[in-house]
């Protein structure tokens, strides 16, 4: 059961640690910490991706900024209550982490596969320059009845295809995790820079629904 569920949410990222470790929470005496990993894009821009890692996987007391790592894990979400509403918080949950000397230019540094269910009607739109975009929210099941809610963004032909998806349909998504800065208006005078995380979709397809046991 567990292995099967893990297969529906697979992430591999390679990049440079660019922050200290900050304590997140503890479960059964095992501490979990957050750290930021800077991942290069082919376009020469970068994504800075938050990673949750167990103190049993890596020495979180060390200053590891500047070290390169390869991480296998899952993209997970949880709801954090702030400003009288829930905010969806996303991070890579590391299952394996290893240090690497360098990252070759040809290396696939940012890959994700999700197998989940459309849980919100797709939002299709066009940019002022005519580029087609569709936003999807995918519910990806975990063991023990939990789910992760992962925002995905599709472009062009994929956006047109995704626009016809129906809530409840099962969908497979391949792509990469991206970080995106935006400005949040707090009130009439104040704004705040924030970062959103989502899956930039390179391929997607509808999958057959699994039969209930």
C-alpha cells in the first residue's frame, strides 16, 4: 500500500543549499527542518525550492550553504492558518538526500510526476500577448487517508487540453517545480512580496479511474 502511494508523487531535484536549517516540527522524537535549495533552470533563471528534511537524513546543525545535493522525495502541502484564512504551504519532503560534487549541465535537475485527481474546476485564460494558460489543482493521495493539494500550471496545447478536465477525473502530470514571485496587496497602502510554488507542466494525460476494492 505505502509503496504504491509513494509512486504517485515522485520528485527529484538537484541544486545548491542556500539557507540555514530552520526547525519545522517533531514527530515521535524525530525532528524535521526546512532548508532552501537553489535549482538552475535551462533558461538561466533559477527556482529556490523549500525542502523538508529529517535530522536523521542530514546533520542539520552544520552550515551547509554552498553544498550541492540531489534529493528524491515528494511534493507535499499543508494548510497554515493566517490572516483569518488558510494558506496552502508547499515543500519537497526529502526521502533520500546525497551530496554531489557538481551538477553537470546535462543533468535533469528538476523533475516531478504526480498521479492525482482534479479537485477544482480548471481556470483557463490568455495573457495580453495571447499565450494560453490553465491552472489545475490536483489532489494526490497519501497513505492513511491524507492528500496533498498541488497547484499545476499548463501552457499552450496542454492548457487547451486541461480546460476540458472535469472535477473528479484522474490525471497524470509530468513537469518541474517552479517558484514564482508575486505582490500581495495587504491594504490600501501596503504590499508584500511573496513566493508561490507550483508544478510547471510539460506533459499531462487523463488516466483510468482505479476501481474501489
